C-alpha cells in the first residue's frame, strides 16, 4: 500500500476527543487540527512533542485538511491508522504473501455474517471451505512484544464469538493481527488491559479459530506486509 501523496512532518501538541489532534508543522510552525484515525488508547504513540507524519486529505473540501498517518519512534515508524490493515491484508493475500490464506478463487470484503456484523475478508473456492478472516490493527508494543488490544473492546470479543460460530457450522475462521511496525519480536494478548477479550480469544481458539500475525515494513512511501510474528499466547 503506497501513500498517494507525500507525508508532512509535524510535532504533536495534544490528542483529544479520540479523533482529533493539535499539531504544529515542522517547516512552518503553523498549528492545525488533524484527524486521528484511531479510536484506541495509542499508548506510547501519542505523547506531546512526538514527531508525527500527516497525510493530506483526498478531498480538498474536507473539514480537516490533514490526517495523522505515522508516529516516529527511535525504533522506527509506526502506522496508527486502524483503517489501513484491511487493505494491507487484501493486497498481501492477492500477492500470495500469506501462505495460509493462499489458493482461494475469490476474495470479498465487508460481507455480512453473524449477528449484525461484517467479516473483513471472506475467501471462497469451489474446492475449499469458506474462510472468514477477521483483521485487527496492532500498534501497541511493550517489552519488545506487539500486544492487542490497547483498550477494552467489546466489539472485538463479539467478533471472536462469531468466528467460533462459523467454525461450528463447518467453515474456516482466521484471526489475523496486522502489526503496523517492525520492532516487535513476538505477539501476545494484553490481558491486563482487557481480560474479557483474552477470554473470548481463548474460547474461539479452542473452538478451532486459527491465529495469524504479521508485521509491516513502514516507510515514508507506504506500508506493506513484511513477515510472520511468532505468537506468545498461553
């Protein structure tokens, strides 16, 4: 996934109301309000003074002219937009970059299933079981490990329950975690942040839901799937 326009560096002044951030451009010092496309806690990624990278809005008439795309850390760039992983995963699957999800004839996104839900990706093939792929964005790092979630997510637990239900009726179900950074040696659940999500995950895994985790190469030009991240989940 390549960025359509060059990103612009700024310093974070503050993030507030979840979806807003005050920033100051590095080149001019101008202060603006930018869109923050991330509803989570963004632990370690939204401290005042951090260097951030903004993308221009596609629509010149948009209320906010810029959106926050990356946070720059000493260990590298981190993608913070929770809307990116679905496209990253789709491109990787179609390119055969995720072997466990290769070989299906058709890929569809946002297909209705379960109880008032939509699966991120549905893979189908006349010779295979339907494969339901739920994708979660991961950006939290603690002690060298990627962790999910970074805040409580009842919706995430609901998705796990529905994946388990798909397995019980004979389909295949996969939980795919996309880590928008490349400085983590393994992946684990943040049970201390949301124990209910951890319980739902383990129930889904016992039911036959599969788990995949990949990190990303994050650059100033774009974000692409990089390599599998080992799971560290008891």
